[in-house]
């Protein structure tokens, strides 16, 4: 297991909120030299603690304003069935997240679409035609509290 010190944790907290902060700003905020921050960031990426540098896109501005969370229960929960479903479902453009979960259901999907008609077409194509799917339950997101607001939250030092 990788050991993170307090500087690493503070650095990670800052880049989680804005990974475009210049290294000199990060250095000032965590109390390290510029070269120390650059070394730590390189190590955190090499050790896969920082897995990816991504952008959070506002779905309302890209035509995918509706977010659904879908719980999927499979007919059988064997490793081959689960892996095949995970590979197949991830190919759909509407899918923005897939998690294998515990409990009565087997998967949690995050689906983003522009309308209920698009969602209906997606479920028919992706879930209704899959013989391995026993059932699914849809939860429509009313308001996204953290993900959309992350860029507006003040940084915590």
C-alpha cells in the first residue's frame, strides 16, 4: 500500500477540485517548493493514485440534460455473464458510469440523455434486448448537488 503524507493529501484535495491549477499555486497552497510539488504530482500519477486528468462537462449544455441512475439485476451473476454485460453496456454513448454493486442488483449505471424518448430508446436497445438482464429500476436525478457544483466550491486548505 502506498503511504500518503499530509502534503500529498493536501495536494490531492486541491487537484480534485481543479487539476488545472498551476504548480506554483499548488506549491504556495501546500507549503512546498515548486520542484517538490512537481515531483509529488509525477509520483502520484506514476503510482496511479491520480488515475486521470478529466473535465467535468455540463450535460445540460451538451444536450444530455437528463441523468438516470439505473439498477440492473442479471439473470445469473457468474463472472463471464457479468464481464460480458459490463463490456457490452460500456459501448453505449449514453453511459457515463458503470459500477458492479452488492445487494439485490448487480450493476449501477449512470445514463445521460436529452429526453425521455431517448432514454426509452436506450433501454429498449441496451437493456431490453439483452437476454442476460432480468430486470432494471430507473431513478431520475432531480438535482446534481456535488458534481455540477464542484468547480464553484471554495478550495479548502
